[in-house]
């Protein structure tokens, strides 16, 4: 019998729901799965309002979590065969609790030498998140062998609206012209296929081809136009995050005005710049097409990290 630990953070329950489905075939086969919730010292709000949503932006983007996570009892998971971490992207980065998890000394000590899979349940911008996760795993001296992304497959502009209805107003279900927000129920249910693949690798104790096998099952849907926008956005977010932090740290009232400027900027970017960005991407597609295969390999297959690599 094999044993897995799943560390997860979720606000709506989506990331946990995904994990229950992935682990279903593993549990049915008689293996043990232990779930450990990642709990920040202070809870992040859900649902959000404009003020608290934008307050966390600089710290998320720059990887400076304002809170640590609560210490975890890891005594029952010392002998696991595999570690799965499940979470989400916030501001083109791993969510703050996921970053706190990887930064925690207790966790780093625990992860050392272990085999890890990362599962992301996000809207559709996951590329910079996995780069940062790869770095965190490298710094913990662990071994990342799998990466799965479940994303909202509706059009980018539609999901920008439905996610706001969900995260700010609790309206997740379809209504009027708007589809349901988040990862579709079908995609969540069908995530169980990944569990079978993970189980085979675990039984054979050979993870060398796992990511290739997961990709054969569409573990990540690669949308080059969205990645192009995300990479550009991530660079610009860096400038904004530093600009806001010059006025003070987390929850410092002095940064309210700059936070509002960022809100206006983000609104403009999401609804005006990003559609143009995607259009520009496809207009220049013939030139870009030469590099897309290489970029896809780098984004979806190559999970290794090294000292000389840069986040961007
Ligand atoms: C503050 C915040 C920022 C977010 N930023 C992104 C993002 O950059 N990319 C993305 O794909 N999804 C983003 N999302 C959506 C989340 O990744 C996730 O899908 C959603 O919050 C539900 O996750 P959970 O209920 O499992 O916590 C963001 C959500 C929040 C709350």
C-alpha cells in the first residue's frame, strides 16, 4: 500500500474538489491519502472587496507573504511515497498561502528530498506560477515530477467578468448571459484520469516520464496568446508592486492612492490591453510559431530549475 499527502489551500473549495477527484482512483485502489490544509496565521477574506483584493497585490507579486502559515502536525506523513501540493494563482504568482507554505522552515525541512506534484486550479494564467513553484521546490531541495493545471476554459474576457462575480459577489453559477465561473464541473470530475497515471508511476516508483504521460492526457492546456499577455503583465506588475510598496508595507494606509491607481490600470489592461495583446500575438503568429513548440516544452514539460535560471 502506498501513501500520499495532499497539502492544499482553497477559499471556495475548488482546489480541494479537484484533489478529491484526482485522488479518487488512488483511494479506490486501496492506497492511503492524507489531506493537510494550509492555514495562514490570519485568514484571507472570501468573498473579497476592492480594498482587500488590491491590498495583497504587491506582496503576492513580490513573494513577501504578510502572514506565515500555522505550524502543521507532520508526524503522520513522514513515511509518504508522494507529496501533492494543490492551490491557485493570485496575481500571476502562487497564492500567498502557497508561497508562505514553501517559505516555511518547517515545510522546507519536510520537503527536502521528496517527490512533489503541483496542482493548480486557476482562471487561465498559470505560467509564471509554475515557474515560481519550480524555484520554490528547487530551494527546498525536493523533486518536482508533475504539474497539472485546471483552468476556466471560457474565453479570456468572459472569465474576467465571471471571476469578479464569483470572487466579489459569490455568484458562481451561470445566470443571464454569463456562464458558471471557475473550472467546469466536467473538467473537475474528469481530473480523476490523472490519478490513474500518478498511481502507475507511484507503483513503478518511476516518475521520469510522469509529466510526459500527464501531458498526453492534457494536464495543461497551453494557450500561447494568453501566455504572451501573462508574461508581459508579470513584468509590469513588478513595477507596480514596487511603486506601491514605496509608500508602505502591507495594510499601510499611505499606499491607498497608489492602490487605486493600480486598480484603474488593471481594469484598463484586462478589458482593453489584453484583447489587443492577444490580437497582436496572433497577427505576429507566423514569426512566433517558430518558437512556440520550444516555449510549450519549457512551460509544460520541463519541471527542472537551476541556480542560473531567472523567473522571467
Ligand atoms: C486575489 C486573487 C488573484 C487571482 N489572480 C489570478 C491569476 O493571476 N491567474 C489566474 O489564473 N487566476 C487568478 N485568480 C483565481 C484563482 O487562481 C482561483 O481560481 C480562484 O480564486 C478559486 O480558487 P480557490 O477557491 O481554490 O481558492 C485569482 C484569485 C484571487 C482571489
